[in-house]
């Protein structure tokens, strides 16, 4: 019984604050303190976000589209920009356009390599060149 009395004597909750001067500082929803500062890359206001250049697509997507008409050369430019994007202050919203150029440059390189190998193999065997 003595042990039960000891446990019952210890209050589980702290006593309520009876000081009338005690106040809790809770900022209002309209104050500056309650608004979190904007982080890098976050939208603060719709009007402040810059529009992407080149008809709103961005430079990467325009290079990708031009690559179909200019034999894939713009894809190589976009691939280089994609690989060096860390050094440039490029807009990260345009990252996927540069990625598409990078994939297109790899595809056109593989395609041209297969054509070159087929052409070389045909010419070399027709002339009777021995590879051993």
C-alpha cells in the first residue's frame, strides 16, 4: 500500500498556469512572420514566372523539333548543352527538351554508325579485302 501512495502523489500533468500575465505568441495569418520565405525555384506569384523563350516551348524543345529538319545537328547542340547544364545558368524547366535532344543525338549516332558499317562492309567485301 505504501508503494501505491507514492505513485498517486506524483502528478502526471503539470499544474495549469495561473499567472494572468502569461501569454502565448501566435502570429496572425496576415503578419509577415507567418509567411514562409520563398525557396529557390518555388513560385511566389504567377505573374513573376518568366515565360520560356522561342514561342513558349523553350530552347531545348525547339532544338529537338529543328533536329528533324536539319539532319540531327541541333540534337548534338542540345546534347552538349544538356551535358554542360551545370556550368550554364539554364532554366530547369527546359531540362526535358535538352534531354530529348540528348536521346535523339544518341539515336542518330547509332543510326549513322549502322549505315556506315553496312556501307563499309559492302565495299570492302566487293573489293576482296581480307580482314585476317
